[in-house]
C-alpha cells in the first residue's frame, strides 16, 4: 500500500523586474520561483537548509525542463 503524495503550495509575489515589456513574467523567472519553492518545501518537510548543510548533505538540480502552455 502506498501513501498518498503530499501536496505543497507556495505563493510568491511577482516583482516588476521579472516582467517583460508586455507585462508577462519572463520565462526565466519561473526557474527562480521553482528554486525558491523547493527550499520552502524542504523546510516544511523538516529539512531546513542549515540542517542539511550541518549533515553535509547537498541537493543539486541536474536537469530542469519546463513546458510553457500559455
């Protein structure tokens, strides 16, 4: 029997310098959002960054792929 996956929600405020001339979020800004949310999710799960570093653990992104729909 497998456990249900936990869902993590993160709300971020879009900053003006992340927008293009049309007022759309620049596609590269989303990768920063994902990185911020990753650290927030780890912290919520009991793995704050200082604790990871104290244990000598590192979490590394080796690949990121984003499919923009709109």
